[in-house]
């Protein structure tokens, strides 16, 4: 039986409440009840973004129910230091990213498909954390969750070319006659350029398209497939030096 929720080793060591759900918990678009039971987090605190493959980041300063009433929620990233809300994104091949600043306890969440990746949506979350909570990029821990890897992420030349030009040869592949892009490498490029330390980036190295027993996949199964959830809750300030973070190359 597959694990219902997968952790990031670095965020786990930091004591952050977080996770990447698998299909063992079912489709989060259908019901959050299995996730609520497993994670022990109430649905009333969930920030539920209306993901549009954009680059805007929501700064959550109010409880989840008030935030939902006052915002249209058309965002692909969110940040907060409130401990009474759960930041979430839903994916079925796109990249989920979870961010945590040990100095402030602030957190962020990002949904990055190829459009958001190319446009740098993760930089919006980093900027929002720095502007609102004083979170310096070099102090932020980042977990990149399960997504469709380059082996399965086939694209046309209109996507392959700008990825190659922006991120270099490591972010693209040609397999036979098919063109592929590597969303993990591209998002790591943005993170490092923004000042996040390589050793503070953790990759949960699983392909959603390859691992049918673990994940829903839009590219494998089509538009009617289910969705996984990535979630994170703001935590207490943590001494970065006590985390003994080891380098973690993809």
C-alpha cells in the first residue's frame, strides 16, 4: 500500500507541518475528509487557490474563511506567517513547491506548470516572503514535490525553445524525435538565481506520470484524473544551524 502523505526530509527536520499527498488519500477535488483525518488539520483553515497558471502570490493576513470571502483567489502562490491557516496547491503533473523560513516561521506554497515555471512564479513567493516577513532567500528551505519529470513531460518546439534559451541544456531533452522539458531543473534555477542555497533545496524525486500506483497524472490519464495536494503550515522560529542540512543534489 502506498504512503498517504510524503514528507520532505528537510522540512521534517525543521519541524514544519507539511506534506505531499498521494492517490492513497483519494482525489482532493472530491473530498478532503481522508486528508483531514490523516494530517489532523481542519478543512476550515485551508487556503484553496483558484490556480490559473499565473505568477501572482497571495499574502494571507486573515483567517481562511475571511480571506476567501474578500479575495477572488486567482493565484498560483501564497505566503503567510499565520499558524491558523493551511496553505495548499493541487497538482497532477505540475510542480508543487513548499517554502519555509526558519527565522520568521513564515511559509509559502507554489503551483508551477510550464507557463508558471517559465514566467518565474516561484520568485513571486520568495519576494512576498521577503517583503512581508523579512525572509532572506539564503535562509529559506524549499521542498520540490512530486511532478511530471523530463522523461514524461513532452512539449512542442514553442515550449522547448524558450526553456532551452532561458534555463540551458540541463532543462531540456530530446528523446528520439520528441522534445521534453525538466520543470524541476528550471525551478531550481530560479531558486538559486534568487539566492536560495543549493543545500537548502530538497527534491522529492518521484515522477507523477511514471508512478501510477502513487499519483494522479493529467498527462497520463487525461483531464478527468484526480489531484494531489501539497500543504504547509507556518511554524515556530527554528535555529537554522541546528538543522544540519546536507547538500541534496537532484
